[in-house]
């Protein structure tokens, strides 16, 4: 039986043509229409955040710090920075030691420095809770361009080199704060296992401030969620209730920013957390210090110094003071060696530094965070430091 | 790699620019094929082995089928039987095929007797395939070659999609009948300890490849001589993992020469991509959260929530799947390739038959052309037509997955299609029942059937149905925003089928609509997962 090999049948070709022609959408845009779309979209992208700044009132006090709940609101961080670029402003950049983990906003290191300066200088708390050098580097790179040419105090906390886990160099995956800020591609961070897509999204997100502004809205008004998730959020109880189901997301956008609570149960003298580390019954510890040559956090700190220097910042590094009381005696030698290495590196790069003296044991809340009185002493000691004075006045 | 990810938004411009650079060279098709394999391999590089093997086999099967055709007049039936007895063929290319069959047979024997535990099933399949190849080559039988292709393609589908279902049900049957037999799980049959994973989109590319073999067998299509063209047809990345299931007659000729890319193709493609992205990220993903909440614990929600979640799922699956198709068509169109329409406002259908001419058109036409019509179609009277329709729907249901829920879903559609076909033949229904009412009825019926499609188990589905009908209608807590979006989208679709469509075609409407979608995506897009139809 001979089999005919034929071209596609008439009906087949007909149905193919028909399906190709049939377009159920009226939404096929022409070239001029696409140009119009892109023009309007770009205008909105550029205009909306600026207009928002005008509408949403933000008048930070002298000792303002980005509230704990909004630590990931980098757009707000940048906005704070933009508003504080007067001549006598000194920007204090760092992690939760500078931010003030156990203390209220008026009892931080920068707040007590403001007390000392009595208006001669204004020390701006430009720290965020939960930062560490790898994230701090990203924060300054992407959201700190307004620091350019300013006087910057950069805090160096050796806690981040105190173990492979803190250094993020252990191969086990870890969940940590501010993952969007760590280098997504330039540096291999063994503890960071984000997918390629997540990394790309994070890298692109930093390049487009509109997305940071959208994140600002999500953090400030929608409980850190996207508006969809916010409408579906439950109250965390069982059986659950869904308080936002019948509220439109935009109806809660009232222009009032999240501020620090008046009586923060977690911070300040009245807080149960505000107590010396030894009161917890924690004994001395042995830290598994990471050699500086291998430390990812130290490399990030070095790069950060370079970025600031390249931007023409007048830089001083404030080193520690790490709570050495918490260390076993034999562990202190290793710490000292690392501290000396840091100092040598700073000197080799002609970076001014100040290393305040170790505080009394009772003035530390943990391995690195001072309590209120500790910050007061640190501010006094720094203010009276001659090198610091010389740096301030130059 | 999903279309709505940053990775794809980097991948596609690279592919597109490379494509433009190679468009007028002989590297055009290899470039597309390489891009398609990178795209597919990004899920799991081992999947590539499967698709390459499947492609190569179907390509050669058709070549050997062609060799049979050309030699038929030269060799009588008796000579072919003689060839079979001697296990050799007078045609050179078929002799090669017979040798491959022999080697395959030896391998299967070796694997079966000396291979690692679990490789016996593979050995068995290889043996059957090799024997069929030897038979087809010796007998110069086109039908046997078609059998080789079918055995190969369907065995992969059977193993990866249906084995667990059959084994589980067979084991239950053995227990009930009192036999002391328990078949091992399908995963234990994987050779060399490889992981038992359902290859993404296997049903789509297998059906696409099979349509080529079938069309050639039925004489509707000439053989594609260029292997790379055929491989690109099977693996073309825009539609590889979730369709539309293209026909060789439509797509293969498009690879023959470089398509002309007009500016309009790019703008239309970008429009389709934007719409698809919006459907997936802004609509489908949002609805999925509510559906998951309710369907995840159906016994904890009242009738209202379950009914609304069912309606939400109807829209979720539509936005999810048609969104993917829009993106696929948009991406292909930007490169100058035209893929078939897969969805045409299905929830405005006035009968179940009409629904299936608007929903997953590429699959329903596939089953129509390769199952329903070959079975007999409408040619043998209404009763037989309904029987064939039932079989077609059953197979279509099984295509979606091996579970009783899918089978019930398919049978519901079969019954619904027959019922509405009968109703449409009645003058009172056809002429007097308002179209809006018919549409509402079809939508509600389809939504009801989706309960079985979405529920994890049949008992879950029954529970949902019984709770919708019988439990108290407490506060469903369906977000108002979600309700608003559904109403808006329904109204928009309805507008498209009325004379007011012209409004939506106004330039200002389109520009503002696209800007709205872009801004909305920035604000509201939630990081959703894969497309629902990837699991098929």
C-alpha cells in the first residue's frame, strides 16, 4: 500500500492561519503607544518618590535613628541621610553598637556625643540594627551616596570575626539580617545560599530606587508585606481572624511614619534586657576567632573604607571596645593580636582611628553592646581623645 | 527558569540579541536550540537527556518510516516475511535500524541479567522497543515504526506520570483480592539510583513530538530532513514546558527560513508578554494564596469560603495558564515565530463544547484530531459520538495527571458537554435562554468541576462539595481587593465580546492600562511559585 506524503492539509493550514490571526486581546500596543507607556511610566517612577517625600512628613530630631521595626527601610535611611548634610554634621556609621541595641535613641553613643558637642557638631546616628560589615558595605554603596565628602565615623566591631558563623564563612547555610545588602555576586559567601534569581532581584533592586520606595511603603504601612499579603494576613491566633480582608491597602496609607515606641519594652533603662551581661549567668566564652586574612567580614570592612575614601570622605575608624571581660584569659591574646592587626592595617592606609578604652564589665549588655552608662563613658572618652579632636577640627 | 523571573529577563535579551545576530546565518536554528536546551536544562540537566533521546528517536523513526514507504512497491509481502525470518531488511537505512534494535536487545538482556537492582524495568522496556524496531525494520512496516514511537513516548509518560498511580491502585486491589503481592514504588525502578522526578513539561513536548509522527504516518506532513530543525520544534523554549502544543505543520515550516521580524511583531510580543506577566504575578498568584488557605484545610472553612475559593481557583488557573501562554506567544512573536492561540475568553463560553473551543485550545484540538476523529468522531451517529467524546475526555483528564480527581473532572466535562450539546439542539434552549444565563451556567459548572481538579483527594473534593452545600456560611474573609479584581477582569472580558470592545481599543485606554499594569506589578507582584501547568 503506497503511502502518500502530502503537504499540510487545507483544513490544517486554515486552522493554523485562523489561530494565528485570532488575538483575543485588545491590548496590543503600537510603537507610539509603547513610547507613551514608557514615557508615562518613567515619569511616574521618577516623580512619585519625590512627590512622596513632599507629602509624607519627616522631620528627624537630632538623635533620630531608623526604628528597629523599619531597619530594612533603606529608602528611609537614604532620606534621613539626605536631610542631614549640613556642614557640621558628623555621620556615625556602624552596626547595632552604634545604633544602640539596649538603649533608647537619646542614650546612644552619638546622642551622648551630641551632649558633649553642645551644638558645635551634630553627630548623626547612621547605623541600622542588624548590620555587619558585609551588609554595611552594601548599605553605604547603594544608599549612602549622599555621604560623599562628609566627615564619617566608621565603627569597627570585631565581634563579626569572632567565629566562622559570625563571619558568614562557614559552609552551613545561615539565615541572617539584611541579606539584600550583602554582595550578591562579587564575593562568595558560603553561608549565603540564595538562588540566582533572588540574587539578581536583589542586585537589580538596589539599582532602582523606585523599588526601594515601594519597599518603604510596604514596611511603613503594610506590616512589612506586599499589599496582597497584607490583605490576607491573619492575626496569628487560633482560630485565625483576618483583620485586613475588608480594607483596601491604600486606605491605611496616612503619611504617618513608624516611630520608636514611647516606652520600648526592649530598650532603655526600664527594659528587662538592659542589664549587665554577667547578670544572665553567662560565664566567660572562648571565641573561635577567624584569621583576618580569611575573614569575609574584615575584607568587607576594608572595601568599605576604600569606598569611603574614594568618595572623598574624611574618615575616622572607631575601634571597639569589645567586651574582653566575656573572654577566657587565653582567648584574649588572640583577640589582641587581631586588634593589633586591624590597627596596623588602618595605619598602613593612613586612616585615622580611635580605640576607646575597655569599659567596666557591668557596662556591657553582651559581648559588644554597651549599656546606657557605657555609651556615656564612651562618648566622654572619645570627645576627650586628642586624635579625635584633631580629626574633628581638621 | 520561569518567564516571570529576573533570570529570564537576563536570559531572553541575550538570546534575542544572539538571535538577531545569527538570524541570517546557518547558526540561527542551532542558536535557538542551544537556548532552548539551556532553558530546559536550568530545571535539571538530566531532563535534557530525556528530551534529546525522545527527539532523536522520533526523528529517526519517521526517517525509517519514510524508507519503508519508498520500498513498499519494490518488495512484495512474501519477501518482507522472508526478511522477518532472516531478521534483515533489503533497505540500507532499515538494516541500520535493525542493527540498532539488535544492539538494544543485547543491552536489554545484559541490563536485565547483570544490571543493578531496579534496572529490570528499563531493560524490559528497552527489550520491547528493540524487538519492535527489529520487526519494523524487517517487515518495512510503517505501522510498526509508529508503534515504536508510541511505545517510546507513552512509556516515558506512563512511567514518570502514571506509574505511582497504577502501582498504588494495583497494590490496593491485590490486598482486596487477598493476593500476597505488592509491587514496588516507581521510584525504586529508576536505574543507577537516579532521582525519580517528573520532567517538567513532559506531557507537552511528548504530545508535540507525537503529533509529528502521527501527521507523517497519516500522510499529512512531509518528513523534516534537518535534525536541528526538528529538535528545535520539539524543544522551542517559549512553549516547551507548558505549551501551546504546536503542530509540526504550523511550527516546523517557520524554522525553515529566517522569519521576518517586523516592528509590530516586537510591540505585539511585548504587549502579550506584559499581559501574561500581569495575569501571572498580579492576579493568579494573589488568588492562589486565598485558594491555598481554604483548600489546604477545607474542614476548617464554611460554605461561603469554600465556594468563593472555588471561584477564585477558576480564575487563578485561567490567569496562571493563559498568562503563561501569553508570555510564550509574546516571546516567540518577538523573534518572529507565531504560536497558536490557546485561550479565548473561556469563561464567556455559552456551552461546554464552546468552553473547550476556548480553553487550552492546543490540547483540545490535539485530542480532537488524534483521538476523537480517528475513533470515529461524529460519523457513526450520536450515541457513538458521545462514547468517543467520553473516551476523549477521559484521556484528556488522564493527560493532566494520574489521580481519580482528574478522572472525575474529565467525566464531569464529558457529561456537561453532552448535556449542553443536547440542550443546544432544542429550540427553546437555543433561542430563548439568554446568553448571559448560559454563560453563567457554564461558568458555574466549570467551576464546580474545578473542585475535583484542585482538591488533593477525592474525599477532600467530596468534603468541599458537601460543606458548600451543607455547612454554615460564615465570614469567608476573602479580601475585598481580590473580589474587586475578579469583577474588573470579568467585566473587561465581557466588554471584549460586546460592541463596547472599541472602548478598550482606544489608544489612551491601552496606554493607561499598560502603565497601570507596570505600576501595579511594582507594588503588588508577589513572589509566586511555578505555573500550575508545569506539573503536567
